[in-house]
C-alpha cells in the first residue's frame, strides 16, 4: 500500500483521513457552472451533423495553415475580409466542405486563381473545385466574406461578439465561441480534429485602438484612412475556438518567467489604463501558478509565442497564448468560492491558464470529449491548492465541489453531432480524477501519468479512449469499469453496506450498486478503530468481520472517493446455544 504525498513533495499523508465537510455557499451552483458553455439539449438536428460529423468531403483534406485577414468595424459591428486556407489533400477529390454561419455573406471563393462555385446548407459551404486535386498535393483556397457576426447575449457562455465600451467611452470588443463555433465569425474547417500547424491573424481596426490576438505581434501596418492592421503570427497548432481578437485602448506592461531548465517565457499584460495598478498587483499570481503547473504538467507548451493576459468585458476564456481575463482583479470567482481556500487565488487566471495544457496543447478531437479540457482544467485548481497549501486543503477544495454536481447526463457527450457532455465535466470530472488518484494510491505513479499524458499527446487532438488506454497502460491495470461508470453513465456508484452486530461481534456485508456490471472499484473504509484500509467490493455481496468497538464506528473515506453510501444497521442477541 502506498501513502499519498503532497504535490510539494514535503509531507506524507496518513493512511486514514477524517472526512472533510463540504464548505457550501449560496453561489455554489453559479460558480460550478460558470464555464458551462455547452448546450444541454440532447436533441440533434441537421446542423449538428453538418458540424459534428467527419464526412468524406471534410476528411479529404488536412488544414496546415490559415491566414485570416479581416477588418473589424466597432461602430458598424461588422467583420469583413478573407481567410486563406492552405491544405494538403489526403485523397483525390474535387468537392470539399468548409464552414461559415449562414448569416455571414460569402462574396467569392478563389482556388488556383479561379473563382469557384459553391453551395450553402445552413453552416456548411460546399465548394466545387475546377478539377480533382491529387492526394498529397498542397493548395491554397481563399474565402472572401463579410457581415454582422452574432452578438453574444451572455458571454462567455453564449457564443459571439461582445461590442461594448470601457468606462471612458472607448470601444471595447471581444469574442467568445467555445461550443458555439468559430464559424460564427470566420470561415474554417469547423471541427476540433483538424488544427492548422500555424496561422497568421491580420486584424485591421481604427488606428486609435489596439488589437491583441494570439501568438507574437509580427508588425503593424498603417492602411491609411484611419485604419491600422495588427499582424499576429501563431507558430503552434491552434484549435479554431481559441483564435481571438481583443480590440480596445489598453495599457501594456510586461514581465518574464524562467523555467526550471533556464528557458525564458515572456509575460505580456494588456489592461484598461485605469486598472493598471490593480493589474500589476493581481497578475503577480501568474508566476507561482506557472511554476506549479510546469512541475505537474511539463513546460508551458507555447514558449515561442509567449503568454498574455488581456482584460476582457466578459468573465474569461482560455484563448491560446492570449487568455481573456475579466475577474475584476479579485480572488476567487468574483470574491466567491465553494471552499474558503478558493479565496486565496484568482480563479480565472488559474483555470484559464491551466487550459494552455488541457485544451490548447492537448485537444479533444470531438466536442463529445471536451471533458479532457474541463475536467483536467478544474482538477488543476485543486492541484494548485495542494502546491501552495498542502493536500488537506486540496481535499477541502475538491469536496467543496460536490454539492453542486447535478449528475444529470454523462460527462462524455454524443459523438459526431457537435454535442458536449454534461457541465458536470468541470466539478464531477475533477473529483472523479481525484477518486482515481485514491484508487491508484501511488502518487508518484499518478503524477507520472498526468505529466505523461501531456508529453505523449502534446499539440495533438485526441479521444477519451486515448486517455483511458494510456492510464491503463501506465498503471498496469484495467480501469475501463471505472471510466465507463463515471464518464459514460450519469449515476455515481453506490456502496451498499449492511452492518450487523451480534453480541460482541460486528460484521459487514457490502456490494456496489452500479450501472457497469463488472464495477469493482476498491475503496477505503474503517475495518479497525481509526484505521482506513482498502476493501474490494464487486456487484455481488461479500462479507467480512470488523474489528470495531461499535457499528457506528464504521466509516467510508468519502473525502477521497466520489460515491454514494447506503448504510444499514442491525443488532442481534447472541444465541446462547
């Protein structure tokens, strides 16, 4: 049996831990679901299939590069310009699909110097090429478009543009499209399985304003007539919903972070000028967070492109190397948390920065597997608490999540219809990962597994099965029963225990009640006074003797495992015969 060690590597945890009481506040539900940007409606339609399914006219090409070249007019609330798609043909074809919401107009599409024909169905654009392209060949296709993109009614949970003003009346523009899709404002291959290897983002805005986007600023070009073009180059693969712009009048300050191997990461901060001093204080949290996450997950994945925090008119979003920040320079989630220790750090900085690893570097192929982003991202919060405050504080943080879990739908959604699983992917996903840590009961191995997922799948799009198979392989054990129950089913397992006292003898009958027929998760209980030890229930009844003074002394380590417990007590007079 292995003891749990703190992430800091300083203190070993005792074999038994007292149950941590959940710290609840009235805003628990709001906090737990603050990033629930995915639709909960299980019904699917043609538009869902057009976006979610990889048909032959989408798999026939692989995007290698985008050049999005646009003008954004904050006064008119319009976007116009073009996107050049460089692709490699994976097979011979003469018809392909790109995606752009039907409310945005397409002026023309140019391929090999020719204007080509296209048809539209909802958000899908079917392009007819003048002749078959050959497998392995590389081509450019440019889509010219314009329109008024959808306005986000409730950003960041609702997709679209935010057109607003700062306190001084200056235009302030942002965009959030996770779940809703980047095709709401620019034409692309709208599927997470295909990321460009690199991208140039050219955004023209009124020359009195700035635009801050992903990657490195390559240059600025004065276009005349009051317009300035900002050219940002992204040198790593990027998923479509991470592509962003931030338009406004910002004050800029910078810092740097040095990794354990001596590499220097640039830290650039863009904030509204009247918040500059607050930002200089609050953003000091970035470097200790970065240090903790690099120890846990490996080096920050995007050193060439740097790291930015940009003040935003919405709560926040994990845009790659250009994290949107809107937490009001307050700790917690706008001064609230489901655990008191959560008020010791800025939730938005931590959670959205964790996505640089979970979601931005390692990305789910299908939105159905978005838990890979959100469960690990939420779990990173608890691990940061452990880095700073120790394992007991981390447990308190984790258990504070439980009252807000709804168990309404599975965490894994339905594949090929642009469907994410339950918003429980945040809190339930985080405590499920903590449960698996307790099951494995070997922290050295556990953290090797987490770090290994990042190393093995860096800059890739992956599936749940990739993660599950990797964990099984590294742990040397088949945990598919665990993954099926917690990720593919709605309910959590229930440990049924019947405690019987006969004279001085105390025994327990126990079994799992679970959706998975072969569910067999080990769990820690008190088989002796103040001592937690593993038992190995299955879905069939087992019985054991307990070395306890009284039946009421039986406990389940519910602080370490996310389960329901159904207890029953019975007492019998010992038969004198």
